[in-house]
């Protein structure tokens, strides 16, 4: 009897795993369930993400507690980005090939995560890795605006992208956290010809001091717009 119960438990667990894999498969292939407009929106978003190379984007970030901060997002593919908050907000986030580093000017300390855990990783991915690491869960089309929900399998987090089909640009990103929803609105997206190299470097602050804290006017002097 004990063996029977153990065997039944094993089979039940195995069936659950198989069912889970089937669900994942259906999610991965969920584009088959989307309508024509939905598939078009997804295709246009992926094309946009693939074609952007070096850009500077103004952003406004607001959370569930109505805290609003502003800054500049710099993307320099294939690996580099800088999420530059303007003072007095005390953070700067710099991404490179292997790591994403965050420096806290108030705490005077650095924390690092693997690049794959980065919230903005979808902005840097090509189509191959996008299809591997992200799942399209839903699409809502409202005239020229598509709101596309994606699920990041590596971090198990969801985000909602607001994509303007008329301008072919991302207008907003909503990040769903455990006890918070962060909404980032993008504005004034400019193509960049050349970035200053130091924008994407975060040296050991114990040796070289804290990274340079940049205001809007200061950071805009460190790149050349195309």
C-alpha cells in the first residue's frame, strides 16, 4: 500500500509537470491565438526593437505611491544602457554585456545583478533571444495604440508596453512588481551618433570614487545626436 501511494504521488507529480510544460508550450505559441491586428502589433514592436541601435530617451517614472522622478535612458546596442535619474533621486543604473550595476549616491554603495535579470533587457534583445526569454500574453489595440503584455521567463515578471503604431515608437512601459506598479513614460526619442565612453562604465567607487552624477544638461553634452 505504501508503494502504491508513493507510485500514485510520483505519477501525479509527473502529470503536473507534463501539464505545466503543455501550458508553457501554449504560451510560447500563443501568437497563434492572436488576431491579425494583434500579430501585426507584435511584429511591428519586434521590428522596432531590432532596428533601434543607439538612442537617448527622456523619461518620467511614477510608482503606485505617486512618487515621480525624471531622467534619461541611453541605449547603445548590443549590450550597453544607462538609466540616468536626475538629482535629487539617488540612483544610476548602468548595464553592460554581463552585469547591471546600480549605484546609490545616498548609501554610497554598488549592487549588481546578472544582465538576464534586467528589467529593460527586452530593449536590448534581438528577435532570437526575445522569442526565447519573453512570452507575449495579451494585446489590446486602441486605434493607433497597442498595449502589449509580455512575460519574462527568467525573472517571472510581467510588463506592459505601450506601442504607437503610427510613430512606430514605444510610448510607455508599465512594470508590475509585488507591491508596486511602476509606469515609465518615454518622450523625445533621439538617435545618437556617438556616446562618451564613460557613460557606460562604473568603476570601483572605493578606488575611483562615485560615478559622475549627471543632470539633464550635463548628460546631453556627453553624446552627439544623429
